[in-house]
C-alpha cells in the first residue's frame, strides 16, 4: 500500500457457528456433538452446523438427507430465532460501547469502524481482542475477528483463524496477504465465479492482479472493476450503521414434495400471512413480488412481477403470488416455496448510489498510531 496514506481501522466480528453454538450453550448435552440447526434426516435444509459436524462435511444450505449421510450421528434441532435475536442484541450492545459506527450484516456478524472510538484506544487489534473476551465472559460464546484497513480485507481476515481467533492485516501487509490467498477465499467471489476464474488461469489473488481491467470487464462485466480493486486491497465502502433493508420474505420447506398448484395455493396463503406480519413490523411496503420455487432436484426458479404501486396487504400478495404460480407449468414437484417483496418504499429517501468510477483511489481518513 502507499506510504503516507492514513487508513481506516475496521473490525469484522463473526460469531463462531452461531446458531449451533447457542443450542450447545443452552443444552450442555449437545456440547462436543455433531449438531445441525434446521432440517431433518428426512426433509429440510441445514441452517447452521456445529464445528463437530463440519468435520464430516456438513454445511449450511445442505439438505438434511445429505447431511445425515455425511454424518450418521448428526443431531438435528429446530431453530429458535427469538433466542438468537436475544443473544445478538446482547452482543451488539457490547459493540456500541466502543463505537457508534456498527453495521450489522446478520444476527451473527457486523463491521465496526474504530478509527476513532469511545475508548480512545489506538489499537484496533486490542479492541477486537477485548470485544471477543467480553462476548465470551458476558454471553458465553466465542467469536472471531478480522482487522484491517477496509471492510473487504477485514471480512476475509475474520475467517483466517476461525474459530475463536483473530487476524490483523496491517496496511503494509494487505497486498501480500491478498496475493497469496486462494481466489475462492475472496469475499464476493462465489463458487460459480471461482470456477470461471480457474478456467481463465486465475487461482490466487496474485493471478487476479495480473489481469488488466479491460480483461476483467470483458469476462465479468460490471463486476470486473470490483475484482480489479479488491485484489489490490481497494474497497472504499464505509461502515454504515443504518443499512437499508432491500427485501423482506418468507418461505417454507415441505415435509413431502407438492406436485399440484392447488396444494401450493394453500401454502401461499400461510406464507403471505407470515410475510405480512414481517412487513407490518418493519413498516415497509414494496412493488416487486417474487415467487421462489425449489424443485425436488434442488433446482431453483423465481418468477417476479412489479406493480405500479406499493403493497403490503396479504390479500394483494396472495393474488399476485397465485398469478405468478400459474404463469407457467411446474417443471417438477416442489419441495420449497418462498414469497418476497423487493423495490421497497424505504429506499425512496436513500441517496442514489454514486456512479462507478474507473479511477482508483484510497480514501483518506484519520491519523493514528497503528493497528
């Protein structure tokens, strides 16, 4: 990185196997055992897996049936989201004792900007260490942390010494750290994109760095600039305490596959009821309704319709969802049905995103003593 540049200090805190760890904490009989939250050995999808289960290849989003095949001794428990939210609130309360610049990504992870912090501590590494210690002592769970100059590098670093560890990447270490990293470890590069990069001879951050911007834009369109920047440690997105909700949804996985639209209509009604409750709680309405179908072979299909006005009432949600259901014939029997609302009215006051620029720059921030 450039000499004389003043960088931000960003911490990414990520709870270790959060849902599973909460279940093991609340039920000591589950400690040390392979555990899956959600799903079952017959139906459903795993929401989270304990580290004991991960040793057998059990992962989130895996079918319960496959998880049980991988780990015959796997224990399934039903998710308790109210309990997870309760624990998450306690953890965030700790975060806010250090900085008001906290950006939650989910119940179990968040970014913190501690460039200037309430403890007047110049060391982001020591702050992260203290936060992790307090989470363990006050909540009873372990967390991992990544510390660096921006959200991207901090996010990547938090996964480096999991579980119950932390990794600091100082400004001078950023490019060397990213150059050695397998491309699939880059946040924002999924399995499909990683495979495409492998085919193009890009296996590490160093390989990605050798590709000119024109090459990346040719093969990855609008994402090309993003890839060009992140392999150089450039990511100027600030920690945003009030993240705008972009969609609200609800879905159901069925005990038995459904092959008739008539049966799916009944499920749409119950899903719409749940979605309406979530919309009312958030005081949000939207224009774009999306119906999600997961078939018996696990292929996904979405069907969407955008209205000229905002809706949140379940009767309107049901009407549009049914219209989408009959838009075309089912490809196969359905194991999961979801309904979501996008293009929300909470985005009207949001400032328009700045146009993407091809000039590369590092945003200057505050002077400080180190990491």
